[in-house]
């Protein structure tokens, strides 16, 4: 089960790379907005995060969980996912939505590392 947990953790990092990479790749563009990498990264982060918590809660891995931290991170990734889902249908530029997704993604990374 530890192998499965670590595999899902790797996928969680891939989702982060896709989400943050989708933001960074547009940094110099004048038409900033939601791209498929951002939407797929947000969905990957959401699904793999829930799976990681589920596996840890089952007792299959020796992982101590801070449920307050997890709840805050879940709310942040849900907001990111909704913004990405709504933004995929809107015309460019979407500078405000792009910036919000980028800022919230960085917030989630900071919460993961420093909390």
C-alpha cells in the first residue's frame, strides 16, 4: 500500500507541475487565461489529494494527518478548480482569473510546506 500511496503522491506533484506550469507559461503573454494544463492540473490535484487523505486515514500508511490543514487546502483547491472550470469557457484575456489561480496555487504550496 505504501507503493500505491507514493505513486499517487507523484501524480499529485505532476498535477501541481501542470497547474503551476500552466500559469507560468503565460507570464509574458498579453492574453493570459485558463489553459487546459491548468484545468487538468487542478483536477489532478483535487482527486489525488482526496485519495492520499483516504489512504492515510485508512491506516494503510503511517502518516499523521492535520485535518485543519487538509480542510483549508481542500477549500483552496476547490476554488482553483471552479475558477479553472469556469475560465475554460470564457474568452481571453482573463488576467484576473489567471492571477487568482496562480496566487491560490502558490498559497496551497506554502500551506503544504510551512504548516
